[in-house]
C-alpha cells in the first residue's frame, strides 16, 4: 500500500518551454501532497505544500508564478514549471501524506522526475 | 522552525560491521520522527518511524532506531550491514499533526564487500 507515482520519470525540454509533472497516489487518498527539489548529493528541499481544492503554500524563495501547482483531486497533484531555464534542471520529487487525525502523519514519496532544460 | 542535523556526511564500512547514524533535531514540542533510505537510482523509502510508545523502533531490513527525548536524538542502527545497504539515509522530523517534514542533510553509506 501507499504507492505514489510520478510521470514522466525523465523529461528534456528547451529553454522557455513549460513542463508539467504529475503526481498520483495510487492506493490511497491524499488531501496533502508535497513537491521537493533534490540537488545532486543534497537533501530534499521542500518547494510547496499542495492541498486538495485550495491554493498551494509555497516555501520562502520559491516563485509561485514559475512553479504552478494544481491539486484537483485527492489522488492527483501537478507541478508545472513555466518558462523553464537551465537553472531549473533538477530532480523533482512529490510525496503524498497519509495519516490519521491523531498525528500519525507519514509521507510516501514518488520516484521523482529528472528535468533537464537545454 | 525545526532543524535536523545528521552528524555523518559519508560513512564507509565493511560488510558485517555495525552501523550507527546520528540524528538530532531542534524542535521542543511533540514530534514524529522518520528515517528514509534512498538506494542508488531509486526513490525515497520509509525505513521506520516513531510516533509514540516504545522509544526503540524496529524497521525494515534489520534497521532500528532509538528515540531519546532528553537528547533530542533519533539514531539509526543496524548490527551487521550488507553490501546492499549502500544508500543515502535521511532523518526527518515533523510536528505532531503536521505533514510538513524537515529533512537532515543525509548520510551516504558505502558498504564494501
């Protein structure tokens, strides 16, 4: 149980184009999903928290107009990197929260999407 | 805000050696604690987690971790490592009732056959 998928796993695009990454919770409903960037040999950096049916909450320093997040259903969140530039090249990882109101809050991670902007 | 410190950046071991990775956090309230593992080329997987109860938590693949509240620590241990334990290990913390995780910088573990 608690499987999270991402699509695509790898994408190469030209500078100036937009790229959409999908994150799905396959066997559970996730009211909250998270988007991270992971740089080589570095830890995960939280970009934003995505809540179903409401606007995403972005971390300090993350441009909300550049990284558009939509959480239209309890099993799908999308991240769109708009007008991508080479510095946006990174490994993007989503996670979905699963837990109870008692505080057993656990995130399950997707396999990640490698974005390369030429 | 919480911060999570992992003391070891890179650990190199021989097979059958014992492993202990340190993790300390700075938040004084009630927290949930996690260890995640990322094998080469794979996604983050949950090794174990602590929410409450017995502070010694057993996870998958023979790993365990001990929560010591007075030391704000949640160290990961494995008595005898295998070559397949070569991976990146991340300690993470969130506040009770909040999904948002704070991650440590990660520890690269290399096990030599």
